[in-house]
C-alpha cells in the first residue's frame, strides 16, 4: 500500500465510511478534505475554494479540483508523515482524475474513486435519503433541492467514471450493494 490514499467520489457513495474503515484496519490518519474546504469557504472565500464558485456544477467541480490538487501535493510533500509507518487517508468530493494525474505522485499516493453512476436520479435520491445523517449538508434540504443535487451527483459520477477509464484509475460503483463493495475494497487493500 502507498504512504497516502485518496478516496474521492460523490456524496453518499461511501467515501467517509471506507476512509474510516481504512484508518481503523490499517492505521492511516483519516482526513476529511470536505471539512477543510468548508473551513476555507467560510473563512477565506477569496481563495475560490468553495462548493459553488462557477455557474455550473461541473464548472464548480473543475475549479475546486484544480485548486485542491496542488494543495494535496503540498500536504504530502510536507514530510509530516515521512518517519511514521502510516500516512493519510483523505476523503473528498471534488478531485477529478485529470488533476490527480497532473499533480499527485502515484508512488506516494494512490487514488480510488467511488461513484453512483448506474442509477436514475430517483434511485440516487433514495440512496441519499438512506445514508443522510444530520451531519450531512443535504439532510435538511427540501425535497426539490435534494432532487436537484441528485441530478448533479449522477452527472458528476458519470464524469468521474469516464475520466477514471481514460486515466486507468480504479472506480467503484456503489449504487447497489454498497456495504459489500466497500468491505471488499478495504479487504483487497491489504492484499495488494
């Protein structure tokens, strides 16, 4: 296993769950990049690292990804974990495979993507409702806003899936049998 692991993908695809499993089973430090982004968004809006900085959801995703990828590289290059047996497992929403390939050294950090691309918007809405907790930003949204977010999530899933194929990066579909997919993934990390 590499020193650092990035778990990226869409909301409710299992990023945080699988990151916590990796941290517990293999001793990695779990870092929620989405929490860091929220902090930047609230305290330093001038950085443009926020959820909705462009007029379209895809534009927002691209803009945030291009800013976060060099930030991630700087975190890994800091040497903070060089003398330790473990590294970071970073879970995050907005990191496009194209930016991972451009900015991150795969010898230091592997990336895995979790998506829900093989569903309808209505099916995705049911998944959102099933896994939403009061800690999630969508929990208190109206039904209309949740449906609109699910349209974005399905579109983002398909974009991530297409880019993963193009750059030969692993992508896991969690629309169905999410728990089985996550457990098999974590168990497989220890064998590779």
